[in-house]
């Protein structure tokens, strides 16, 4: 199975959510897409004062990386949705 058709089970947790977000993605989907989907699932939106991003194994998962690149050879990927206050934002 190629990376284009290989599905990876992605779980995103968010500290203030009651339950995690679960979705299968093909390996070529960008992390930015997972972030956008998770934000919709958790009913959060960027308001200009908060930056939302995904963490994997203690590091930020860059939005331009693919699910396959971050997961490596794994068939499942666990990400954490984090927030950061943007200083000076009004």
C-alpha cells in the first residue's frame, strides 16, 4: 500500500474537551488540515489573540508536514491541540 492510500488513525486530544477527536487520514494529508478539522470538532476558532497548534512527542507538528511524515511507519498518530496567547494582540 502506498503512502497515498495508506490510512493513519489520528487522535487529537485537547485539555478542555470532554473527548478526543478521531479521524482516519491518508498519509499525504497535511497537518494543517488535521488542525483545522480538530478545531471544528472542538468548536474553537482563531480569534487573533490565540494561536492553535498540534504537538507530537513533545514537539510542535509543523502544518506543512504530512500525516505520513509525522507518523513515520506507525498506523496511528496521537496529537495534542495546544494554545498560545499572542502577546500584543488586541
